[in-house]
C-alpha cells in the first residue's frame, strides 16, 4: 500500500496518518536490549521521539545519522557508520534496528551494503545483530512500517531451525496494556509463546530510580531466532493485505500459521479463546465465561443509548476495522470510516457491517474513505450528522469544531495521560472501551439537550435569552408596536380601537359562572353577542368598521364560545380573509386553553400575535371546582379530572405560544371561597413561563349559572390582589370584560350602535338557495337538552343548503300580549307560537311537545309532513 501520488493541485490538510519509521521504531522497542537508528535527517528522529514520548510517557531514544545537504548529494554512508559507532559506544546494545527515511530511499542508499562494510571495518561488533528495514515515509503509514519491521526481523535474521514446542505470536501495534492481556491469556492456557514483539514493559514500565538506557524488557533476540522451529504461528491481525511475518515464516521454514482477528468485541474474543483452547487442549476456564457474561450484560445495559450513536472511526486500517466491528455489534452506526492509508480494500473489510446497520437504522448516507485527511473527515462528519468520534488525539480539532466527543484510542494520544494503559482487547477490555463510547454519547445528551431544545424551539422567539418577558426591550420592534397599540395589553393604548368578531359560538367546557345564552344587546360581559357571523360577514363588518374608525388596530375573536372549539375552521377562515385584506392589522384571540396545544403553532403561523388564556387555577383540585364539565377528545370529565386536563393543556399551550413568539395574557377569574388565596400562585406560574401580563377579574354573576349565588369579591379585595400580584409581574388594571361583539375603544363600546349593518346580515342572501329556520330548546345553549314545552327561550338557527349557523336567541316571555291564544290554559302555547312565527321546525328532546292542532292551526307546517323534514333538521343541528 504505497502512498498515492496526485497532481500538485491536490494536497492533504492535516493528514490522518503517521509515517512508516514511526511504526518500525515501535516494533523494535519490543525487542530486549535493542536500539534504533534512523538513516535520515535529525528532524525525523525528533518527530518520532516526540510522538512516542508523549503517548507512552516513557523516555524514548532513537539515534539519527543526521544527513545534511552534503550527505544528500554525495551519499550518507559515512554519516550512518559514524552514527552506528557512536550508538554502540553509548548504549552497548545487542540489537540495532536500522530504518530508512524518505531522504535515504530517495537518494538510493544501499543500507544492506553499508551494513556489510561496517561489519568488515568493525569486526569487534560481530556479536551485535543489525537489522535493516526499508521504511520511507512515502512508502506507507505507521502500521505498514510496523509490519515491515516485523517481517524484516523474521526474514533477515539468522534463525535457529531446531524444532521446539513453542507457539509464535505475531502481535499488532496495540497498547502495552493490551499486549499484557494477550500475554496473560497464553499463560492462562499454558501455552509457551514467543511474542513478536513485546512492547508491554519497555513502553509502559514501572518506576525504577536507576535509569537504563537500553530497554530491558521485551522479547529476547535469542527467542526470536527460535521462531523458525516453532510448532505454530498465530498472527493477530485485522488487515491481511500488509506484509505478514507468519507467511514469511511459513514460506522460509514451513511453520504453519493461523491468522485471527484482534480479540476486540464479542465474536472475535470468543474466536480467540476457542483457538487458545484448541492449541492448548485446555477447556476455557469458568472465569472467562463469567467475564463474557458481564460483557453481555454491559452490552444490554448500553444498547438503548448506543442506537443513537453516529460514529466517525478513523486511524490505521487495523484499528479502524476492529473498532467498526465493536460498534456494529453494539448498534452504533459508523457514518464515517476513514484511514489515511492508501487502502482501497477497506470497503471489503467493513462495508457489509456498515451497510447492514444502515439498513436496520434506515441510514443510507455514510462514507468509507481511504487516503483521507482530517479536512475530508470533518466535512463527512458534518454531512452525515456524526455525534461521536473514535480515534487518536489528532481528531481533537474536529472535536472542537463540530462539538462532538472524541473517544481516544490507538496512537497517538498526546493530549491525555495514560494512552499506553488503555485496553480494548478481551471481554473486559472491550467492556471498558464500550462504556467509554456509551458515556460519551450520554454526556452529549445530558449536556446539550437543553441547548438543542432551546435552539430548536425557543431561540429567536419571544422568550429568547430566558428573560422575564415583561419589559418591551425583549420583544421585537414589530411586536412592541403591536403591543403598544393593543388596548388590552397596554393601559396607555386607550386611544386605539378594537373589534370583536363573534364567529365562534361553540364551547367545549361549561364554566360554573357562565350560561351559554348569548343573545342580549343590553348586557355587557364576555360570552354575550347580538348575533353570530360567518367568516365572510365578519370580513364585511371589519371593512365597514375600519372605514368608520381609523384608529382600529386590533381584531379580536372572543367567542362568544371558545375560539378553538368545534368552530375553529370558521375562526381560521376569518383570520385568513381579514389578513388578506389588511396585512397590518393585529390579531388577538381568547380561549379557555383546552385545545391550545393542538393549535398553538398554527395560530402563530396564521399571524395571531396576542392570545389571552383564561386560567384561574394551577391546582387541579381548585380548577376542578371551576368547571361543571369538560368535553375533551370524545369524553366528558368532571371534578379533579377536568381540572387536571384544563391546567395541563393551558400551560402546555402557553409554553408553545411563548416559544413561537406570541405575546400572552392570562385572565384570572376571582371566585370567592374557591381561588382567591390561590391567585398569587397562578400569577407566579405565569411569570415563570414568560407570560406578558395577567388580568385578575371579578366574576360577573349570571342568572342560571351554578355560581349565580356565589358572592362577588369586593373592589377592595380585587385591588389588594392586584397590588400583591403586581409585585410579581405586570397587571392589567383597565379591563372592561367586553362582549364578544365589542367595537370601539375600551371606554366607548359602540357595538350596539353599529349592529346589523353588515351587508351579508340583512337582505343580501342568494334567493336561489333553500332556507329553513328552526328553533332549538336548550338549557345551556350547547346541547339539545330541554323539552320544548319547558323552554323559556329558543335558539334560532338558519339552515341553508346544508350550511347551519346561529342567528339569535328569542325570549318566549316577549311574545305573549295580543295573541289570540292568550287564555290562561293556552298562555304557554301562545308564547311559543309567537316566538316561532317565522320558523319551519322545532328541535327539542322530543319533537312536538306542544299540541298538534295548535301548530297546525297556526299554519307553521303540516304535521303529516313533519317526519319528512325531521331528519334533515336534526342532521343540520348536529353540525352546529
């Protein structure tokens, strides 16, 4: 695998690889009493010493022939000979590894010839073993240099071919801790092994006050010579494309060999122990099976977190292949697999595992790259949404730039202490590795989820910066202007007018202080209107009022029912029509909040900038006392259940509105003996959420409501509450508790004066359409729940070619005087007939409670045909 040569317009930015001499130096450090010399410039040796010393935290000596310009031109033989002489005199080694560099290889240095001449000139050094390795930086990467050194050792040494009972073990460039694990495994199975090579103590030694220039640990050169007579070679490798010492021993000396994967991950570790058991004839110990069980348990513990992992795995091919294996076994999706080596067969090793996991996770975007640099890796990591990196310390810049954690493994690790002690092999080593990966994913989740949620849902919204949301400076300039011109949100905005459009008669809750009888031109309170408008009529009303009131700035929809109940489509259509006509108008909407979570984002998208939610409690038990019932998702709820549903939906909806930048006001109805002591808690909750203003209101007693006899709180009590809560947050002190069809400024409601002017309301109906008026007897104004004969008022609806809308409410008491049927016994019937003078049908709990002949005599319709239209009327009523 040679380094690919590209045209000069291409370049590597921060290459993802180390050079061949680095790997060769590591290999020679696993031989006892061995020193190395680098035939090249002084800088090459310094580069290698620096990286090895900071990774292994041990003193690392590498000699250099110190080639200069003269040696480059005329040859470096003299430099190398002098370097060897000095090295021997200082260190007195038994073995010297002689490595070439780019410079030496480029000028064509004959290293073997130089060594022979050195021996001839220095017979006193005949017992020192000299092993040359061709390791130009452009010839490959660190791993390839390591394998080249091992292959040179077994290929160029004079070997002892006498047969022995030893097993050769060719080790990959794992950490000293992992090498110790492998050695202990062979000891555990009673296998007499020769390790090529053993860096476990030379590059991770214990404390010794007496410094030794030569590495005293490692594999003795005499043992390495015996490898030619061994009964078997076990080569631990994940990449079989590089030079293979096992194959060299087999080719030259006939030593049989087995190549196995590094025991990293469940399957590879199982295979490793099975092979040791096979070679030794020893049953796998129970203790190892317990370790395996603990690792399986650890896999189970972490799998629910690992499924979220999208990993970048980079480094030398041998490490990358084994790391991909661990990730794929544990459900971590490798989205970028990269090596700096020219290794086109990387896909053959990892492609199937990555593809299988991608299919399982529906991930079809990932990259498998060789000859990659860190610039390419960073771009791929960003492109494929990586949230984890696994590799050496050189990936730390990507870690910082993309803010994703880096699990440090392999070489080099020079920004942390202990790289030489990190384990990845065996059940326990893999468990440690897996725990670190999972914890890195958890750390990202635990430390960034608030930021991610904030960025996605809150950043740039009305509660950005997590401020109080009381002062106008935390609102956009446009919202400041709209709020200043909204008379309900700004007490100084009394000069601006608003119009309430009654397009929403339906309601989904029954408050104990409310009666759903809203046809009253002389009563001023929420829920009261003179008529119900269609969206088209609402547009016409707005156009006319706007022409009459230039100071009209706000369109409000306050019922007379709830704006988000069954009639929400009409509300939405009204907003769309008026927005199309007037792009600058401010839209305001009132709701009880029950359906707010379902419509909050849509309302913001529609351009509704101000929303009032009536929320009189944040305790379910108190809230449950306020509502007679709540109709929600097909069920009817009462008591605490109703209160809990209301509070949950009100607060969830408010948070969604605030996140979307909507300015929110909360109306609080003060109910004596029920919630007056609870109101400061409601206000505090509103402040904590970021509500702009709260409005503490008196209850308006309504005849026929459950609370009609509930005493009102006094103005003094209301004043004290508002003063107390004013220390918590901004309070509305100028509320007029307006009608659902209010028009004008807060101190001058002219809705009665302007009622009935909209063209669609009078006389402009399409005469070609089929019309029918019918009356509904109802206790509440919501359900058909009253016998016709018991009704004191009738709700009049218009049916026009399938479209049903409310027109008005008629009080039966008004239709008595002067009627032919006003005898004492027929007084009730007379009132009914007068009330129904223009109606075609009646809907009650049982149709036709009044005497048949009276209705027939009145000529309202023929009783014999009533059955034919009954179903049509009832079906129409269901749409209301």
